[in-house]
C-alpha cells in the first residue's frame, strides 16, 4: 500500500534511526514475523501541505480536503495495519516497526535504548516541511509492543500537531504476502 507524507509523518513518529548506530544498541527483543499495529491519534492545527501541492489541486478538491481536516481536528482517529518485521530489520535499525517516507532526512537523539525500550527525539525534513517527534517505544514482552508519541509538522505558517498511542501484537512467524 502506498502511503503519503502526512501518513508517513505519523508513522515515522515512532520510527527511530539516525545518529545512533545499531552496533551500539541491541535491537528490541521481539519476535520477527507478521505484526498488527494500531495507532490512535488526535490531531490539531492546519494541514502542512506544501504550497506547490496546493496550487496543483482543484478548488473543489482543496475545499473537500480542508473540510475533512476540520472534521477530523481534535477527534480521535485509529489506524490499523499489518507489517512484516524481519530479524534483519530488527538487527539493522531501530525503525523496524513503523516506517515513513524514504526520502526524509532525519536526525535522532536517543535518551534510552535497551532491548525493551527506545525513547528519544527525532527531527526530520522533507523539502520545506519540518517535523519534530518525541516518543517512547516499549516491548511489553516478545509478542506485544506499546508506544506514545508527540509530533509537530510544520510547513511555512501551517502547523499540525498530533498525540498518539501505539499498540502492536505479533501474529505469526510467516509474513505471507505482507511486505
């Protein structure tokens, strides 16, 4: 499934990677395989869409998008998806569970990184967008994870903030056709 930048911004909020190398920190001690993730978020503010994207939209589409964002503002929203978490992903980096846009430039600073918990702040940019993420990600056991996040995404004068909670559970060792 193809995901847009704003979806990626929320997904990336608990993605850790960047300044700390995996050689210095052990990966989260969880089972590799198919995981189901649920993210509950509450969003406030204006959608930080780049001006060049807004200019390409029809007035009707732009109005519909703005109306949908107003309706969603301050309303809790849940997103459920499945992801294949391989041992290679776990060993390679700290962003094994949630990934965002591949072309984002991010720097992370960890305040905690153990086999059961990751916490830190991440600053990302993509074009004129700037994003700051504060998060904590914990393995409750080898088959359950939880997390909390605060995200701020800004583009020019538009800023959107989001607070969220994540929970995930392991489904099976086989990912099937899930990427």
